[in-house]
C-alpha cells in the first residue's frame, strides 16, 4: 500500500505535493496511485525511437506536468531534461534518460 512515508523514501517532496492537493492526504495518494500503470513513458520511448520529436515533446511535457505537480522528484528530473532537449529539437541519444525515468517509475510502482 502506498504511503506518504514510502513516497518520502522514494525521494518525493511529499510536503510540496500535499500543499498542491490542499493538504488532503487521500487526494494526493489517490492522484499518485492513478499514474501507476500509465504507459506514456513507453509511448515516449517509442516516439523518440521513431524520431517523432513533436509527439515526443507533447508526451514528455504532459509527463513533466504530472510528475512535477505531484512532486515526484526522481521521476521529474529525467523527464524535465528530456522535455527541454525535445523543446529545442535536439536529435541525440535519449536512451540513458529514458532508462532512468523508467527505472524511477518502476521504483514508484513497487512501493
């Protein structure tokens, strides 16, 4: 079961996330639970692999918003970097960043 303590151990800024959720613990945890099972990181990897940078930017930007608003810092950091590279149209090897984001997402799902 997902708890605030587990999220803190994960590296989330729980206090900030709670503040954005009007300090309603159930609401915050409910939002975090809703992103478990989200397939957009896989979609992002596929879009980047296909060099569909426009679609990849849209996906990365959406993920950045979700992860940032929930203050899921370990997920937010690599996704912010991906988003900014895509924003500037950078054609580079995104493998390490995608792998880091997926690893952090997997950690979150295992809490």
